[in-house]
């Protein structure tokens, strides 16, 4: 029963005085590595991709990168915070609709009304709640703040009453369902099932022009990098550690004097803001926002990329989201049915048998390599189970 | 660290019931400042439920005061911020965080958002001191999930120390520990109680005899007996409760009668 | 007054459908705490079972009577298979179960598309169930709605009795309340799990048969139903049937009233807000089994 735990190989090297800076907590080198990583990513997105991809492929990539932004948020809320949010489509949609409303109004000109409103012919003038979106000073902040406000409202009600786990997942999904039904029902002012389509201009730039499409792509790529930097700071901050603690032992954290509801709320609201921004940028990239893009099904599809890449890692969700979105395009063009089977299979295989996602394979390979990762890297659920198994044996 | 204020715990007529079943039935007890009080009793006596009530996990009627503060009716995290800390029967450290991170989180409930948003640099003094006290300085960087059972319990106690808890409520801290680990834990309790009040739920009678300063025996949700170890052992009602419940013999106390 | 009663009946009949869909979930989610997103596809399986049977049994009435037990067995078998193959490995990870079963549901939907085609298909309703019952005061109730109400209540009654009286029911309740204790008392918990899943999924099959009476059926019919049904169980509370029963009818009436006063889409939002508000008051749902665990 005594010292039965095998010491992890990595950390035994450094019996430094405790109050020194811990060995794996970076002074210079890892920070350098991060900077190099970001530079590499930036080079890939800003130089290589525009060079090797056709205009068409580049605009597809822009779309994938928007999905990846949502994934970054889900990685924080779900991977780090344990909140499986199945309603990110709502926030994506709020951002997207806010942006699309502004662009539609800008297309229509100062006195005009969006084309679909005239088409359905029920309205003589612009509905009141559309009006503020004519101003970019309202519409642009709204793409992020609106989703954050909704997440704050729902989250503060729900987390404070300790609605969590599956209950929370189902509620978030119900929110997506309600939002879609509302949008479809209010066809006269929302465009109904069609959504807001046929968006022509983006702050004075013609979206049909490939050069401007390229500009939109660069904006999206830059935003994704910025969000990744934000997510990285969040994950490695004290708050990030606290969030993991709340995920693994909400009650325990409460007994340490924290209110877990606020901790979770921050992650949820941040994730919502990221999804909103993604939705807003999705609109100029694709030219449409509609209920079919934000309902129950797309909302849960946002999650699969995160699961495939590795929910608790920083880059996993991004790479997973892009890979899944790419595979979807590649396969569903040729074999539409096959893709659905494959997607279903992905959910089953990855979540059931590789809960740490591809990132856990990567981590495993590195450990085999001998270049043992520091203990704190092992945050994947896989590592958790391994750790649990290791300690269970002697207790039995 | 703490200790500038040493407070006692005062429990008055506390009752807890679940769907008609009364788990704690009017318990009153006084734990003077700096005491190491052991709560014992057969399974189902209401020991853990009493601690749950004190820490706000279950709703209770009556009054619980720590120093001047009334605890009942406050949410769990507020009670915790008044200096009440507890451990659980099953160890509940954050297994995917390192020992250091566990302690740092425990130390940080009063931190503002500005501090939370930044990285931890270095080791806060109180965390370093706690690492020494609980003897895990060498393992600061290890994941808590890789610690041995006893070490996890110590980490929990360490978390209470950095949390600045002035009342420690420990639920079976030495269950499943080896003899050496028990001794170390007992010594730790004595160190800790110099400037804190400690309440321990424990079945291990040997441990109790060595480290308890006072004992309260609960039975069926009520206080059955109270006093020093010797007084309680001599109490015929206590002997009857333990001997009259052969089912409890496994968990109850070998050698209470000795 | 007539309007009021009319809305009440509409609400009750919406509630009956909800109840029938949610009843199986009350067993698998409510009793076993498994979130099975493929439950909606078991409903679909029940509906298509009716459709297939009608290809060979021409009498609509007879085919409906035959379809009920057959759909129960078909959907139940699918559920038991799912439990054995996947869910069993995931009992400790409820959120992952949700995602895995969602994947299964995607595949089952595609399977239905490949076998029956993407467009919705229509089944024939028996003559007896196409009319209306006239009530005093000018009210009418559609026969098929009445049938579904009867079926839902019968299913609740049968399930309640089975849980209370049969040895299997007692075992299920024992496992729900304390899995470890049940296991050491000699109950084969894994067999109980499988059976519970069979029955819960079978009930989804029954719901599918009932839904063929209300309109055309299609591969994605389950997706939209399932969320409402989950909400019923969440609000009703885990571990007991009566909560789900009350909540199904309450939500049905709320939906109908909201629809009458506003529109269908606004009513949906009203229901959602009401649910969030209700959970403020009772976060564990209407009825709950108390446990001592930290979670």
C-alpha cells in the first residue's frame, strides 16, 4: 500500500527547489516554439494556401476555417470545461444573421429594403428590429456581442442551478431547435427556410470579384490565428487550470470557495463569441446564412471535428474541423450517401474508442519516441483513464 | 499563514432529513478552537451528513456557527470562503492537474479575474510552504492522478491549508492507509491544529486513541456520548451501541472495549 | 369555453404523442441514464415496420394490429443490439454515449434512405381511425388522436405494472437504485440493462406505429421528435415515470395554448423558455430520486 505508484519517467529528472520556476513552465524556449508555430501557421495560411489553391478551393478553405473557429470555442467549452454544447449553431447563426442583415441593407441602399421582403410582399417598411443593423457600428459588434449575450443569459440561469452534463447538452440542442423553428416561422422578416441569400457586397467591395474573395479569406485566416492565440492564453492561464478542475470536480471546486457557475459561464460565453464571429465571417465567404446551416444537425456536426482532432487540445479541434469539412466536400460530391455513413462511423469510432481524438495518437507516438512529454501534457481523457488505472491497482 | 484568528465550531440542534428519513436528529456540539475532535459512530449514524450540513451540501435546520459567522443557509462556496474546508471519503483531487496546480487552485479562491487571466509564474509562498508540510515538494510537477492513495489524502489536506481553512473537516482521512502513512497523517494533523480547529470522521480506533483530543459519538442521528477518549470508551451506552450491532462490526472499532 | 376545451384537447393529444415517444426514454435515459440519440430512429423503424407490413397485409386495421407487436420487437431488438455493441462500453461516459448514438442515428437514417428512398411515404390508416368523435358543444376529436391517447395510457399502465409487479421490473428498479448492491445480490446487471434497453426501444417502435396515423413518415422523422421527448424526461425528473407523464401533457397543453395565442414557431420558443424557467425552480426535474453521491 505504500509507494506503489511508479514515478512517471519525465519529471523525475529535476528535483529543483520548489519555489523555483517549474521546469516545464516556460521561460524562453517553449515560448519561442509557440511563436514559431504561429509563424508556421501564418505562412501556411497566408502564403502557401493562396499560392497552391485555386480561387474556388481557397473559398472552400475560407469556409472550413470558419467552422474551425467554432471548433476552437467548442474545444474550450467542451474539451476543457466539460460542457458539451450541441447548440453552437445558434451562436454561429446569430453572428451570421447579424452580419447578413447589415450586408443586405447595405446592398439595398439607404432607402431600400432587402429583396426578399418585397418578394413576400407583406411589409411596407423595414421592421423596427432590422433598423439598427443598417449601421456597421451596431451590426459588427452585434455579431459577437449578441451571441455572447444569449449565452450569458442561458448560461447564468442554467449553470447557477447546476444543470449540467447531459441535461445541459439537451437544453443547448433544444435551443438550436427553437431558434430554427423561430427563423422559419417568421419568414417575412427572416427569409424563412431560404435564409438571407444572394449577398453581393462586403463594405463596398463586390463579393463576386475573386480578388475581394481572397481578401475575405485573408481576414478569416487572420481571425482564426487571433482566436487561437486567445484560446492558448486562456488554456494556459490560471483560469484554464481552474476550468479543467471544474470539469473534473465541480463540487470539489465549490468547496474550495469558487463559484463553478461563473467559471463555466466564462468558457461558454467565450465559445459563443467565437461561434458568432465565425458566423459573421462565413456570410461574406459563402454569401448565405440560413436555418439549414445552424440547426440541430449542423450544430452537432461542429462537434465531430473537435472530437476527431482531440477535444482537449488547442490545435486538435482546428485540424479536426478542417479535415472533416474537407472530407465532407470531397466525398459528398461524389458519393453523397457514403459520406453520411462515414460521418456516423466517425462519431462512433472516434468518440467510443479514441476519446482523446487524433491528438492522443500523436501524444502516444511522442511518448514512444522517448522524448517524454512533461506530465502536465497528459490532459487527454485517454491519459486520465491511464492515470486512473495506474492508481487503482494498489488500492484494490 | 493563518492562525491570527482561532475559532471554535458551535453546532446547535441541527436536523437534516431526506424525504421523511431523518439522518441528523437534533445534534448539538461544541468544538473549541484548536481542538482535534473525532466524530465516530456506526454506519448511518449521520457523521458525514452532519459535515455535509456544516459545509452547505445538504439543507439543515438549527444553527451552525464558526466564530461569529452563521453557516447554515449560505451557499457552499461562501461557507468555504469563511474558512471552512473539508475532504471527502473518496479522494477528490483533480487527477489531471499537477500537484502544484491543485494547490495553486486551492489557494486562489480570492483571486480576481485579472490574476486568473494570467499564467501562473513561479510558486506562491503559501503553496511552497504547504508542499513542504505535506511532504510532496518532490512531486510538485506530477499529475495528482499518479499519486499513491495516501499522498492524495495529504494533497487534500494541503489544499485545505493553502485555502486558508481555519476549520478542517476530514472524512476518513486514513482509510486505506498503511501504518506509516497513518502515523505521518497523525503528525500532520497535530502540526495543522496548532493554528486551526480540526474535526475528523474516522473508524480507525487505533488512530483515534493516538491523535484525538476529544471525541463525539453519534448514533442514529443523535449525540450518544462526548468527552475524552477514555471517557467515551468507558461509556456503557457506547459499548452497547457497538456491541449491539454486529453488522457494524467490520467497520467499527476493533478494540474499543480494550 | 368551447375554444378552451378545444385547446385543451389539442394539447392533450400533442401530449399523448410526446408521452408515447418519451416513455421509452423515461426507461433508458430516466432509469439507466443513457442518452440514446438513436431513439428517434427506433421510432422511425417502428413507422417503417408498419409501412412494410402494409405491403403484404392489405387490411389497414389488421396491419396496424400486427404492426404494434412486430414494431415493438423490431425496435427493441435494434435497441438491445445497440446496448450490447456500443452503449455497454460507455456507461461511465454519458456525454460520449450521446455522441456515439448520434453517429448510429446518422447511419440508420441513411440506411432508411437507401432502402425506402428519401421522400416521405404514406401509410394507410384504418377506416375506423379516420373519422371524428363529436362531443356535445360542437367539439370534435379525431379518432386517430383518441387512439394514440389510449395507446399512450395503456403503455404507461403496462410499464408501471411491469416495473412494480414482475420480477424483471423489480430487478430493473434494483439496478437503477443501486447497481453495485444489485450486482452482489446476484442480479445479472448486464442482462437487466439489455432487457431494459429492449423494452425502452420497443416502446419507441410503438410510438413509430402510432405516428403513421398522423402523417407521412420519412428517414429524418426521428430527429425533431427526439429533442422534445428528451426535454419531457429532463423536466419530469429521472428515475420515475409519473414525472414524464405529467410533463408530457403539461408541455402539450402549453404548446397548444401558445400556438393558439401566437404562432407555432413562437409557441416553441415559449415552451423552451418555460422549461428553462422550470429548471430554475427544480433543476433536478419534477420528481427525483435522492442519492448521496457528490455528482
